[in-house]
């Protein structure tokens, strides 16, 4: 174990400090979550301990909380019960301890990125998944940027291969990934149409979308309009319908594995796209976002220059994390909600 953030008890012995954390004892709804006091985590040689100032709320957290689809459990998160009790991945805060082999950070550095158990006062992160927080953004903004931002950047550029002048359809434009995809596609010269519920149309327009479609009123996949690139961050649309809205040589990028059944979720949809793609002129793709610091650094640069702005949704205190996840599941939020762990360090 590397150097550890410790405190001394009354007897003079050294022990790990206690912390408040949102934990789950079993898979289930947000009702299974509790705010309790636990030992702060220990760090490995290449890890750092981060004092969490803000943490992002996304669909990945919901999947781990519910254990759905069941494929999540098979992938190593625990078959019968969660292997890791504390929820949360996205974080922003200050380094308070570093492992023996850590080279990129020192105690006191302000960082953001992807860790483990970020719905807590302290969380562990491998140094390879952290970058320095840009001085021009708040910790709340940074906390909602790493996972959704890196996914959007890779979807639009590395996988989607967007070129200036192309037409882009972003499905799920008001969500975490979609809100970044809209901004980036516009910044890179695309003509962008965002798909969202009508009440969120103004939010999507403010992100820079040229056009907004209310999916509750319009069948936007009927083939009347066709796009060079479709980024589907909303899930649920069959590949055959998505193809109708693509140009002859257009590209489909399926983001994540939303929708589908309880066993594999939307993985089947991605598999169908993979099998069909070699047989048609269109590129039908899906991907798993890479989480290394070099990818998070790209997001940091876009945030620094203002080409992307963190679309912070609702703000919650740590004690209200369960409500944040309820509203995520209900689809009532725009952008990406954030847990403010230390309000006096948000900026």
C-alpha cells in the first residue's frame, strides 16, 4: 500500500479516517441506498486518495445500483450482491494521499476524472484516470465531464469520424453524453439536429443545436430526413429504423447499452449492428469508451477553450443521492446531475 491519509486516535495509534458515504447492501432501487459512516478506502501503489468535492450522476451508477442488466453482475460487479458497497465513478476534488509509484500527482493537486466510490467524502482513483482540473471550471462542472465527455468525444471524432459540413443527428441530446455530443459536433463544423422530449427543447437549443426534434410528436426515423452521422445516446431504437435516417454511406454510433431486456440490455442491438455493417454501405458501429487520462485530457482541453461547456443538471447534497438516481431513472433531468459533497469547495 502507498502513503495513506491517516488520523491519530486518542490512544496515539494511527487509523484510517472515517467518512460519510452512500452505500448499498443489495441490488435494487434507490430505496436500498443509505448514507452511513465507514472507513475511508486504502490506496494501492499506482492510486491516489481524492477528497471528493463533487461527483457526477450517470446511467452507469444506476446499472451498478440495480444490477441490471444481469450482464453487469457477470462482468465482475458481484453476482448476488454488489462487490463494491460505495456507489459513484465521476469525481472532482483534491489529492490527499498518493501511492508509492504515483508520478503524475502530489498531495494538494486539484483533479477530476474517474474513480471508485465517488459518492463519499473520499474515493480512490488510479492515477491513469485522472487529470488536473482546468482553473476556469468549477468542481461541479468537472465532476460531470469525465465519463460523459470522453464518451461523446470518442463517439463524434474517433468512431463517428465527423467532418466539417456533415449533418449529425444526436439522439438523447439532453442527457449527459448527448449534451456534449451536440456541442462538439457543432464546434467541429457539423449541422446538428438534437432529439429530446419537448420540454427540453430549449435546453438543447442552448447547447448549440441547429434543430431540435420532439420525439414524442415526430417520427424522426421515418427516412424523411437523412444524416451523415447518427449518435444514438438514447437507446431503444432498432438498427433497421436507424438505418432509414442514415445517408447511403452514413455512420451510426450506438453509445452504451441502454434498452433491451433484463439479461443483456442493449448489447444485442450493438451485436446486430456489428453483424450487419459489413453487408451494407453504411457504417454501423458501437464502442466502449476508453477511460485513460489522455482521453480525459481531451475533454479538459475542450472545456478550457469553451468548445464544450459542462451541462450541469440538478444539484444534490450527498444525503440526497438516492433522489438524484430516482430522477435520473424518471428522465426528468437535463444535462448531468451532480452530487455536491463539499459545498464550500464547489468552485
